[in-house]
C-alpha cells in the first residue's frame, strides 16, 4: 500500500501570534499623557497633537521608521573625482520622518512664543519617539541652540526665522536659499568628554563682518551628531578663554566651510542618526556671546537637550509598554491570555506605573519653559533638569529589558527591523549617556541646591512643589519630610545619585497625586516610597496594587480599553 502523500508546504498552521497594531492613535491610546497634559497646560488645544498621534501610527510611517534604521546613513568623504565632499547620504525614509517632525514643530518652533508651546512640543516629542527616536537628534539640537543665538543679535535676526520655520529643507545650499534649517552642536573632544574645559580646539581672530567677530577654528570634535545640519554651535579656546562659536556648513558666499567629516560612529543603537567625528582645518566661526563664556552657554543649551533625553526615554517606555500589552492581550499560555496570568499582571502593572510616573515628571519639567518669568518655575527647571535626566533615563534600560521579556523570543528578534522591541532596547542607553551621564547629573543637582539667586532657594521651591500633595498618601508625606531634611543638610558628593533618585520619586508621587487615579497613586507610593517593592519589575505587593485597574488604564483603547 502506497504511503499517504505529504504536503511539504503545509507542515503547520501559524496561530497564537499577536497581530500588528493598526488603526490606533498614539495620543488617544495614552490616558497618562492626556491627563498630564491637562494638568500642566489646561488651556492647550490638543487638535494638532491628535492629528500627529494618528499620523504616527499609520503603516507607511512605521515602514519609514524601519527603513531609516535598516538602511543606515552613508558617508561620502570625496566625490568620484577626488574632491572633498563631506556629505552624508540618508535613505528617503529618514527625510520623510524629518519632514513630519519639522512640520509638527518639534524643533525651534516653540521659541516663537505661542502659549503652552513647550508643553505641546514636549508631548509631541514623546509621541514621535514612539515611532522613531533617533531622527530626533538634530530636531532636539535645533530646539536647544535656537535661543542661544540671541547672544549674537545679527545671527539671530538672520537664522531665527529659519530655525522656527515648519518647512523641512534638506538641500545642501546656503541658508539664504532655504526655507528652513536645522542646527547641531560640537562640544566634546577625545581627551575631555564631559570635561569640556579640557578642549584643545583653537579659535584665532580673523576680523569681523555683518555677523560679528569672525574666527578661524582648528581642531576636532569626537562626537558631532547630525553633521548634515546647516550650522553648529561649537566650543573652542579663544584668546579670551573657552568660547562658543557659530559654524555654518556653507559660508554666506556659498563656499563649503572647512569642516571635515572623518567617519561616522558605529553605535549600539540610534542607527538612523549620523553621529560623526570631525576635524576643523581653518573653519570659519562667528562668536556667540562673550569670549570665555562658552561653558555657561553650553550648560544652558544642555538643560534643553537633557529635557529631551527625559522626554525621549518616557516616550520609549510608553512604546515598549504598549507593545507588551498588545502582545500579552493576544498571546495565550497555560489556558488563558498572558495578560490575565497573575505574574504577568504584576509585571505589566509595574511597568505601567513606571511609564506614567516618567511621563508626569518629564512633562512637568517641560512646563517650566513655558513660564520663564515665574521664579518658582525657574527654580524647578534648575532642580528637575538633572533629576529627570538622571532618573528617567536610568530606568529606561531595565524597563526595556522587562518589556522585551513579556514578548519572549519574539521581542529579542530583529527580523529586518520589524522587531521594534529590540530597536527600543538598543536605543535606551543613549539618553542616559548623551548630554551628561549619571554622575554629571548628580553633580549638577548638588550645584542647583547650593546655588542661590534672585529667584530664591531651590530647596524652598522643592518644598512648595511637594506641599501641593500633602496628605495624599502617608508614604509620600514621610518621604517628603525625610527628603527635605536631607536637602537642607550638606549632601556629600558620593550621595548625589541617591539624592537625585529620591527627589525624582517624591516629585513623581506628588504629580501623580494631582492628576492620576487613586489606584495609580496608591500602588506607586506603596512600592516606590513605602518599601513594599522588590528589586525588579513585577514585584508589586498584591495587597497594595490593583493590577487590573492599572493595566486597564495603560491598555490602548484600540486593544479594547
């Protein structure tokens, strides 16, 4: 008897796999962000954010995000005839993403002065990060350097309108021929890193013109991200000390400035963004601000890029949480969906608490920029910038690892860029490292606490900030009292990280008390402030955490919430 024929194309049926997410709106799906927005800017119209939330979730934008990371930037140092070219070529998907980011006003637009525009921009930045974070590097730098140009009125008058324009113009032509521009920064050198005072790049006076004092700059930068930006602010040693200079890629007469791109960095993540090493061989730069004041200027710019590090990590947390919720809602194991398994409920609820707290703190920091004349907000910006940068970014990598574990092996697989969770995991460390790693943030916190000024005391501002939540939860009250006592005392440098952590947790608790449901506040305070928590995610105490309510709040509406 002949054996039964075997269909070699049908060995098994694929089932019990999560389907791709479609038809969702990132803002509508995010209750935590909507509540934080309403708290920080209750008069803000959100129609533009709602349109962006829908656009970011479209399948074609997801494809652009994948391709921008898979087909990475390519450096062309010379043309085929041997001339210096020093240009980076990007996949068209990179330009599609940049176009949407600029059109959405994530770069210099908030400096045009619209009410609540820094909070609006912060929310949009977080939403965009859920799509693709690495193209936001030049967007973030353009945001940070735009106000710095005010120290050179002639440069600000010419470049300011281009920096706030919502038109993306990637052409390699002089700024006078463009409808919009982007800017970058070049600060760190091989020998110094965060210690920019160790920089050796030299700036020699070379006359003056309509843009002010002109210098010839010779030296290098070990990290110079987004080298195809139209101009950069760079630090160099001038006769008057370490100073800040404006360096365009193309000079006003159309000549290419003497900025040589030596190579692109081969990085763990942040693949769509071109990070480079450059040399200046007599590049032309114009002085911005006073000679010898480069460090204060770079610190001011750094406070805004550090905000974006916190915003970016909060956005990545939300994206990772959404992917974990989406997967576990569709994947079954041991007789029921993973999201209904007790241990998985605990893990997801813990991640949801972390994500909502990060969103609350990052958006609170953004609010300070909308009120530059409010003394309390000025002090809170000084305090919360290093705190949010330290704590939110430090939590990013373990968060991504736990979220990846919710997907099992599917989360670990790249699959030609389709494995978004793997991309998130590789992206997380950059926000913790970039613009000052953890120790630098701890030192900045100590400086903020010790620095007095016309606005008053940072410690008193923290007291007032936390007072708004007095009586909301016993653990929060205890944490507040203990924290204020430590802030009043002289904190040793070696304890700065712990202090940054505790300030972050107390402020997060106070914010959640004001704009999150009671079950979120109770679980957060019991775990993060009350000691009812283990050493890893998924160790919430069942008696003090309503897993089902927390997960239902975090679950995107398109998943059935």
